[in-house]
C-alpha cells in the first residue's frame, strides 16, 4: 500500500459511523454501489478498544507499545475497508502521480468498512499469522497474512496512537481502529460479490448493488 501511494510511512484517516456496514452471519450483505465513485476492497483486521491509548505529550500519555495496544483492546475482528478516491490518480495536466498529501486530504481514501465476523481476544490468537483469502465473484484475487502490516498489525495501532499525540488527539475506548491492509486493493463493480475468508475468524460476504 505504501508503494501504491508513493509514501514511506503508513497513512491514516477518520472512520465515520455512516461508513459502517455489518454482515449478519453467512448472509450476503448488499452495499449500494451508488455511494461510491470507484470503490476498491482491502483485507484488514480491526481493533475495538476498551481503554484509551494516549501517546507521548498528552495528559497521562506515554510512548505506546504493542503490549499497550493488546491490553487496551477489547477484541480483534476481521474487517474490510472500502477505499474510494475523490481525486485523480494522475494529474490530468502534468500526468504526475498523486502524492501522499493528496491522499491525506482525501481522508486516506476511506469510504466504508465491513464488519460482522468472529470477535477474538488478541491474547489468544497469533495476530501476525491471521490470514485471509479474498474472492471476487468466486475467483481468488488476493491472499495475505496480517504480518504484512509492519510485521504485526498491533504495531500499526501503536504507531497511530503515537502519531496522533502531537496533534492533541488519542484513540479512545469504543473506537474501531483498522490496523492496515495486508493485500492489494481489488477494484469493485456493480453486481460484484466478495467473500473474505479468515478461516477460524470467520468470513465476510457482501455484494455491490
């Protein structure tokens, strides 16, 4: 993802309640395609917090570690991020590829999140070895391990908490934090059916209608 965005560190944006879509069991969730421009699908893990994570410089804050993230996490669950670009990949005049600050201004291209699979205690699973198979219309398009996120997805959460601190912001209890994609984004079209199979963590099935 850093390669595709031409940046050398993770990117981040804000998740909104209106972006959330919840699967129910094995039923295929319908998501209106008209809500998006050119949506793409990414495979991730979400950390749902039970305690705040406040980085250095904040009241009661400190340098956040992986141990802090695991202690503050209520549960980890499979998640799909639907990214969508409101800016052009290449400048129409200069043909130069967009830069990281373009992506930041676009809220990290975030447009949706799909949840609804198993909720797991992070202390009982080997997070780097959590894997997923992403199928589009029955065809395997991507596979990956969560280790693709800086070696351990909880490292991404710790990075975010520390990155927010100089701006006076922190991660709070009850918030959903996406740890980062461990597959390339897969373009979606109207009618496409996606299945993200996380093995023992369950699966997410949804369709763009």
